[in-house]
C-alpha cells in the first residue's frame, strides 16, 4: 500500500474529542466523510461529555460530508467506505455489556471487511493502552515498554472488547492485504496549562498532538508489515513508555511534553 497524501478519508466515531482533534488536523488536507451514530450537527452543538477542556468537533460544510453511520451495521459501513482512500476508526462504547462488544469487536470486523472490500489504501485503528489493570501482568512496574508488548486486558470490559477488535483487524491486515496502523492512547489533556494542573501521567498526549498524529499516519510511507502498532504519546523523562517507533515510521513526535508540570521552578 502507499501513503495517502491527498484524497478522501472517512472517520467513524468522529463525535468524541479525539474525533474533534482529528477533524481539526485533517480538514485542510483531505476531503472528509465524518460519521457518528448521532448527527454531527447535534454533537457539535452540545458541550463535550468529557468536560469543558475536551474539544468538540466542528460541523464541516462542503466539500466535506457529515453522515449518520452505525458501525455495527455492515451495509452502512461498506457504503461509507465507498469512494474513500483511507479510514479512521475512533468508535468506542466502554461500560455497556452488549454494546461494548458490538461496537468495539463487531464494528472493527465490519470496518476491516469493508476497507478490504473497497481496497482502501490505509486503515488507522485506535484503542486504549491501559497502564494499570490491577493485575500482575499490566506492565505498570516496567520501564521502556514498547508498542509490541502483548496486551493483557484481563476482565476489564473496555480493554477486552478493544483487544478483540484489534486482533480481528490484525487478521484482516495479514490475510486480506489491508494495511493497518493501530494507535494506542491512554491519557489526554489540553495543550494549554492552567494554574490548577498538577503533575502529568507517564503516557499522555495533548489533544492537538493527537489530531496531528492522524495526519502523519496517513502520509507515512509503506509500513514494514501489514499491521503496525504505535504508542501515541509524548516522550517523557519517566521513561516508562517509548514513543520512538512513531517518530521513526510516522515521522510524528509530540510537541507537547508538559515540562512545566514535572520540572522544579
């Protein structure tokens, strides 16, 4: 597959703050088909459920398109992928015992299948990296952790369903000729520091850097393997989680390291 330096990109689950950051970073470079389960006009008009400092997606006009798509419905996903050059999957349901599986697992299957059928050049899949899972195999006590470490979701519904979606996407990449970049995120925060901010998580990314990572992922050259996994995070002196793979293969590096929050005055 080749880099997607221009053309059309469909975003699934674009109504959240990561979607807002992606739209902001991509709107001037690609023609976007922005989709969510709810109308984008409704989402854009309401405050973010993740708090006043989390971004809300901008409602785009032509030549961009806004569309209601249920990722659990294959025909809707297939139709949304038609005519596109690349796709980004930001869909997620965390606490619901049924929808978590149908969105994060079945939805991932639907999108990978549709992307392969439509011969998209690249699929960017996303998921969580849980730094502390309350069991002995969660890597919390380790340092220099790399993106290739096996994920151990345990009994956590969110982690488990996203893990299954990642495994399904991996098989499509290796058996159906689909090129997949999986982005793993953990903690997000605004670029702007306020007096109330104290400390910083060792696996953190600003909303602004998060959005730009998608631009770099689309433009990156052909990957060494059909499926590559990346930690999308700032390079911090904690030394717990390594972001150098993203710098090497995507040429992306977080601009925001929030040094004001961990250096002495």
